[in-house]
C-alpha cells in the first residue's frame, strides 16, 4: 500500500472560502432551461412551470449563485424579448447555438426560479452585439426601485420589488472568434471599463466580472489578460477564467492529471493580474471568477450531427462516468486551494447541458459528478488550511510530475468542524494517509464518505440512477490528535471531523 502525509497548521491559512465558489450556470442552450428548470405541463412542474424535482436537487447541492443567461447565447441576446406578457414575446434566431429561442422563459422567470431554488443570480450582459447603454438599461430594470422607465416597466410586468442583482458579467468569452461581436483585447477592455463605470454610476453596490481568456489553450492567452486589464483594471472587480477537460485519448491517468493544469492556469492568471496591479501602482487587488469549468467532450460527436434551427434540442448532453467525477473532485480541491483569490466559480452547467442533474419527462436523476460537487458545497464552507501533501507521484506527458493524491483541509471554526477532501488518483493501489492533527486533538471522526467504482466508465442513468453513489468507510481514525486513514484506489473521499 502506498503511503502519504497531509501537513496542516491551524494558524497557517490560505483564506476564507467565498461560498460563491460553489456556483453554477444556466444558459439558454439545449435543454438547460426548457425541459430542464422549466417545463410547462410536466407532472413535476409547479404553477409557473418550474420543475420541482429539479429545484429539490439544486437545493440538495446548496448552489449559492447561478450565472445566467449565458454563455455564448448572451452575446446576441436582447433581454427585453424575455420580459412582459408571454403572448407578446418574439421567437428569435440564436446564432450562438443555431437554434430558435422562444423567449417564453426570461429574466423575471429566472428571478422567480432562483428564489425557489434558494440561490442568487450572477447576471451577464450582452457586450457582443450590444454595449454599455443596454447594460445600464437592464441594471435599471433589475435594481432600481422605481420612478424611471425601466424600473416602472418591471413593476408593470408584476415585479414591484427590485431583483437587486449584485454580480454582473461583462459579456462572455470576448476573446473567442466564435463569439458574436468578438473584440480585440484593447477593444474589449475599453468597452468593459465604460460598461462597468456606467453600471456603477447607477448602483455602486454591484460587482463586475471582466472576460479573461476562454481557455488556457487560446493563442492569445496571457496577452489578452494583460492588454485588456490595462484598460479596465480600475473599473472591474473580478477576472473570469473558463476551462473544460476531456479524455479523448482514453488515458485515465493523463486525464486525472488535468487538475495540475488547472492549478497552473489559476497561478498564471493571478501572476498577470498582479503584474498589471504593479504596473499601475495600484492598491486594488483583482480576484478570479472561474465561471465556466467542467468535463466536456462526451457529446461532441452527437452535437456535430444535430439539426439546426429547432427549439431546445438535446445539445451538450454529456453522460458522465466515474472517472469524470474523480476529476471534478480534483478540480474542486484545486479551486479551494486558491480560495484566497478564487472567489466565484460556476460549474457549467446545472441541468441537462454538461450537468450534474439530468431530466426526462418521467423524472430527474443525479449524474456521477453530482456527488463531489454536492459534498464540496455542503461541507466545504469555512477557512482553507494551507494543505501540504507529501505523496507518490506519476509522470504525465502533459504536466510532468503529478501527485497521486489531491487534498485540501477546510476548517469551519464556527461549527467546530474540520473536513478533509481527497482524491486518490492511483488506479491500482490504496493509499495509507496520516496527518498530525494535534492542534485539533479534541476533534473526532464523525464520517468518511467515499465515491468509488470498479468500472472507471460506470455511469448513472434514469434506469440505474445509483450505479455510482457514495458509500461510507470506517478506515479513518483519530487518536490523541494523530489522524490516519486509507483512501482506496481511484476514489473521492470526504472525511469529516467534529469537536467533541
């Protein structure tokens, strides 16, 4: 059995977890909205057409914030099309995904859904085909109390009280040539600066997120961040990152190494942010919003054959397997290890579209990736202890040496709880792990949750929704502040300790 050690100190802290790091994303794409969170005439729908079974699962995840309405979709979206009487709303061509958008679900319906799901809204504005004026208008509609055209229009639509949305995305992936209204870094930096400035004139309490590179592999990565931030650093609050991973070569060990790539991506972007800060001699610190992240590749072939110009097709419907859940767990650990600077993150997406939750006309079920996401969200609140891992390594052709063990420790001082998240990436051997927890000597192990499966390709379906599901282990022991456990081969682990 391989051996490893986790080293922590209760006074050596990375930073407090911003709960928004466990956010998610709903875009007008595929069946995320229609047949996902909203399906009129479904036996699972409430009086507004919101699917109650989905709301229950979202509440189980304790999702604190959801990004809306896109994504690529937002760069051609007119928010006005989705408010007011449904009979008067126009159907429009969506160039982002080559479909027809009916606009039967829009901003106000999403605000109602968010309240029912117990979450907040991260709203994106169209800086592709539109600009600062329209962004100011939608902010007025959402956040102004009354006495103006757009705030009174909201009241006319039946919403007396403002939606009071506090976090706003300034466009989406504007570095990408696939994006409607694609811009150069300098062009985007200028429009982002002016949009944020106008919006904060109206509501100084909001925060704004500027578009970083749409992936680490973009040719313009790094140059984009530097040039764009040089234009808007003083006006914005966060810089976005997007990254997806896939196992196209069917090499599981290489696939699981991608969490190291994610770590390097975060560190690189932070270096650029701080470089711009230094050049500007600024005291302001820009933090990160990793507002699109996930595994995404299973549906690529099926999506290439989809019929165009239809409504809500089965698009981007990845069926996730067990190894995907392991990488998602490692990605969550990676972001938590950067909790001092990663303050917002959105698992993309929430329902049906590359999502932890799937639906059909006859029910909803949890995909494999649901479980690490849920465990991190529920048990990952508190302060991240600077977690050092001494473990065996393996060689990745992409990233060099990669640790067989990903781990992070979260201390919830108020609740007097300590949580250890860990992924054993070794496909052949269990791992014996120890940690000196004498600073927490009065804590005891209350639960050790394990997600594992003998088949790396095992999936959950509506017919077999629990093929990959958590079990409990008695392998974790705490004696006189000395913690020891066994993390089984290829497993996601959550060990919870609580003060006696």
